[in-house]
């Protein structure tokens, strides 16, 4: 983010939702912005969280149980 340009466009009086494709980058951004005093949340799983069911229905490539390999999900 460019401080002189981008930060001035963010609201300081209401919550902000940051998102990216997987949720990893937006979580870093949310942590950074929280340190600066913004009320920011990162969208869990990013766009994948929003579009997963639609992607599966359309026959697009998605993660399945064989790729997850039984790893526990820890929020």
C-alpha cells in the first residue's frame, strides 16, 4: 500500500473487509491495518470461500479430501 494514496481512501469510521484469492495476503494486510488503528477483518478463505460451491457445481478445479490429506483445520 502506498501511504500517501491508499490509506487516505480507507474509512476510519466503519469496518473494512479485506480479501484476496485465498485469504493469506488479506490476513497480513488486516493485521497491518489494525496496528494503524483501522477496524479490519479478513474474509475467511478469501474468494475461494465465496466461490467454492459455484466452482464445484461448474466442474472447475477445487480442493478435495485427497489433497487435504486428513490435516486438521485450525482457525
